[in-house]
C-alpha cells in the first residue's frame, strides 16, 4: 500500500470500505471477513492467503514487496 502511494482513504474508496476499517486492519492485524479479504487481495492482484500468511509471519499487510515475494514463491511451487 505504501509502495503504491495509497492512503487508507484511497484504498478504502477503491475496495468499498471506510478508511477507519482499513486503519483498523493495518493497526491491529485484524483478520477481516471473507468479502473484505478478497476485496483487498484483488486490489493488489494477490490471493487473500498471501496477505494474511504474511501477517502471521510478522509482515505488515502494507508491505507489498514482501507480499509479492510470497506470491511469487508460492506460484513457483504450483508450477514446479
């Protein structure tokens, strides 16, 4: 999110949420409902599992570089 220059307000508008919800997820690491997970993941061309797996590993959801690295690593496993 930060790497793409997205504020919580802009991201919220893009995925149909409130900025308060986005900040809550970022600040607490909250595991949102399925619809929200898919909307956020779709915005970044990721799977929901990539975002929340990273969060479980201590990577903040806003650290897109790390999320993309996880996604590429997982895709390599699927292809191999």
